[in-house]
C-alpha cells in the first residue's frame, strides 16, 4: 500500500486538468514570458486565419470578400499597423499591468501577423500579394516559425505538466 505522501505518476491523470494547466502557467512563466506566449499565440492564430480567409476570397463563393472604401482596397497590413501602434502607445504611457496583460500580447502578435502577411506589398508598394508561385512556401515558412515560437514560449509549462505526471525523469540532485 502506498504512503499517503507518495506522489507517484499513477496519482495523476494522463491529461492535465484546466486547473493544473493554469497553475503551471502561473508558476512556470514570469509575467514577461506570459506576454511573449500570448504574442506568439496571437501571431500564430491570426496568421493562420488570415491565410484561410484570403485563400477563400481568392477561391470565391465563400461569403468572404475584400474590404474597400470608395473603390480603394483596404489591405490588412493597415489594421496591423494600427494595432501595433496602439500597443506601442500603451508601452510608452501605460501602466505595468496593462503592458503585461494577455490582451496586449495578443493585440501585438495579431497586428504583427497582419503586417508580415503583406510584407511583399509594403516592400514593393505594389499589390504583388498573389504574384509569386512561391507563396505557399512562404506561408508554410512563416507558419512554422509561428508554431515554433509558440512551442518554445509554452515549453516551461508543458515540461512542468510532464514532470508532474512522471513522464520525464527528474535530474538527481548534486549536493
């Protein structure tokens, strides 16, 4: 019979509960690391959503359409610049709690994704968005970077949850 204080791997479910995830998130990530994680999540989700929407607009018949005012197409980098500028203003004049709030990280990451997605247009000042046959490889490359950054940012939380379940070996203490 196991001792009541015995914390064996079998005492935990294979999948962490939301409460365990929240606890690991709070204990393993410093406030600035949480901001980085939320920025990467915002970037990754926004980039994926924008790619899906723009491909569906190009394909047609999906209900999505370009946004135009007076016959002038409003590119999504414009919204991204506004979002990144708002976060910049918050960084300059906002309080520490506002700067480190998860929403600030999401807005920054999302705004950056909107800008990065149309970087070729900004670079050439021409609408070359679909001109290159290599667009898919660029999408995949940026997508992989986004997923990699998100994964690296959340790694301390996932490592903690794995340790709690006995899925990784603890290093022997040297002392």
